[in-house]
C-alpha cells in the first residue's frame, strides 16, 4: 500500500481511511498545515487534527462512497473533484450526497493533500 504514489491512490486511501475510521492513516495523507473546509451553514475551517477528532462520531453510523472523480494534473499540482454519497452503514440507505474538492501537491517523493473542501447537495 503506497497511499501517496499517485493522485488516484491518495484519494482511494482517503475514502478507505474514512470508512475504516483509521485516523492515523488519514492524518498521514495531509500536509501538516493542510486546511479542511466544510461549506455548509455555518461554514467551518479545520486543521487536520480538529477535523479528525470529529470523524468517529460521524463514520460510526455512516459511510461515504465515491460516485465519480475528475483529476486535473499539472506537473506537481493536481485538483480532484469527487462526487460522493453518504449512506447508513447498516441499511445502506442513502442519506446525503455532495462534492469534495481536493488540492494535491507532489514533493518529489509522494502526493499530499494540501486542502480538502466539501459541500453537501441541497
């Protein structure tokens, strides 16, 4: 498992880490100063640590599945847009859907998440 080998592997690792609630794995995907923005009223801006601290309460009952992905890569920069659905972990009933926007950078050895922004559909 090489979570930062490519933009696709990094995003695959993010979804896998979310659904398995693997906080250490998730934190290792982000640059230390990465920002995570939830564009829902009220909008919230998180550090990796403040975002990760609230994940267990959300993902114990729910899971996030990717529906589609677009990657625009320009050398050491990549922008990933990912549509997702949140569904009940037990019944598999869809609860909400939305869009993630990820900014990735390559440091010469691996890909990192520099920022993550998401919005839920109305």
